């Protein structure tokens, strides 16, 4: 069974930074792409960022490009989301997920939440103005 555990959320002011972490169990991490999605109240879960299985390719939604950075550490089975210059519209529950395609690297396999088979429990990020 794959387990993903997120941490790092909190309440911050606009312009502040946060770093989210997502640690995966076992050997299920290194051969799969990983992604971050977020869900605001009353909204669908939306794509934020993803990273290929090798770490060599990253994708971002337009609203976070230049502010957020996704990375992964294979030795720690952890994927990170560094969030800078936070805005109130970034407020949401942030979820990390594991892409279900072995050695997934394309946006087609990492940009759609239907292409993920495991999710963490989510971590709340609240940005006040």
C-alpha cells in the first residue's frame, strides 16, 4: 500500500513563503511522476505543479509559474513545493499525488488528476491579505 504524507501548510500573509513536503512510503516513489494539486472550497481539485519520475521535467499551472518550484529528493522519498510570493488566491487544501504511469514524464500523464492513483490527506494553506 502506498502512503503519501503532506506537511508544511499553515496561515501566512500575502507575500510570504511556505514549503510543502510530501513523503512517500517504500520503493513506490522513484519510478513515478509526482504532482501537487489544490482544492479551494466549492471548487474542483486543480493542477498546480508536477515533476517527472527522473526530476528532469517540471510543469506548472500559469498562475504559479515563477513563484512556485517543485522538486524531489529520491534519497528521502520526498517531493517538495516551494511557494514564494503567496497570494490570497493561493488559499486551498494542497494535495500531493503519485502518477499512475510508470516512468511518467509527459504533461498528459501528470497534468490531469485522473492520471493519479494515490493521494495524500492534504495540507491547508491559508494566505491572508
